[in-house]
C-alpha cells in the first residue's frame, strides 16, 4: 500500500493508505489500527470481513432495494453507510463520531455521494443515541472503537436498552465485537443483549468463535425473528467463511456469562500486539 501520510487529530493519529490492489481504495488507520476500508469507485465493495457480515445484515433488514433509516455509531470512513446508500437508494442515514477532526478529514479526502441523505455529527455515541426519537431507525450499528477497544459505556445493558428504544419493532441492532482467547467479553456481550432483545445471532469465522485467535464477531439482535438461515447461507459463501450461532447454540455459548452494567463495564479487550 502507498501512503498519503498521517494527520494528528488531537485525539488520535489518523493515516490514509492507498490500497495498491484497487486504485481508488483507501484504508483509514487510527492510532495504527485499521478502522475502515473505502472504495470510492465501488461503495458495494466491502474489504474487511466483519464489514461484509454487517453488509449481509443490511441486505436482510428489509426487502431488496427498499430504503431504510439507519444510525451508525462510529462513523469512521462511512464504509457501511456508503454501502447502504448504494444498495438502498433513498435511505435516510445519520452517523456520529467523537473525533471532529477525523470527520473533517473524511469529508475532505474521502467524499461521499452528496445525493445520499447522509448526515454526520460529532459527539459521544451514547449521548447522541439518547437524543434520538423512540422507534426511529430500522438499523442501528455500533462500531465504536477508541484505538482498538470499544469504550466501556457502550458495552452495558443500559446502553443496549437505549439502542432497543430507538430500533423499530421489526428493526435490527448490530454490533462489532472484538475478542480473542476465551471469548469472555463476547459471551458477556451476548448475555447483555439477550437481557434486552428477544432474538439474537452471532456471526464470526470458526477460528474466532472457538477463541483460537483474536478477531471480530458481529452480534445481531432484534425483537422479532431474525433471518438466521439466510444470514448463515451468506456467511458460509463469504470468501472468509463464517458461522452463525443462534437459538440454543448461542444460549450455550453465553451460558454463565454475567450481564454487563454501567457500574461494572470495562473497555473491550485490547488485541494482541501485531494482530493487525
């Protein structure tokens, strides 16, 4: 990859690297951690495996091409929001990121289609979510990382309840969960979401689900039955094949895990050195 250089945003060091394999593609790194991959020529190209899993959720949250209302907690380079805009024209999307300078950098260097109804705010994701109207979104995606860790206040049952308040009855909450050996954090996140939502699924590569390596797991939750079978088919066909846990299998995965509350919440585990 060829670099464009780094920019200190005051909170983090942000770097844009050109993808040598795709001439109009860029990787956004924050404090050395790859956060987003954007293909300006083809917003439907999702390079990061966990983002493709989120893309599957987008594809199944409503009938094909139907517009949706989507909230993105953690704007990054707006990879998923660009995907929604391309695959579901007319969608109304709102995103939030705590780093105003990062948002300004993305606006300047990685502009999105201005015809899309996509607005980006700056601020704390949880405080921003608390200001949204009840039942105002078909999809809420939580992909917030400070460096390589999700802040503690976005891991608790109180936070998930706030997301559930905003999600419409037939909508979906999806979260990017980073974890490794033992999967203690991921199990707790499943138990926490299960306290609020009736239906859950967890998507990840088999080696990650077994706790053999650090990686990303996508947690999907809703108050109505999820399209688990189709989600599993898409995950299986993915270039980085994944599995979907749901129902009794997911209950066993999270068995014995404690629900996370604000008073006990901690940042998500730091990835091992060199994992990226």
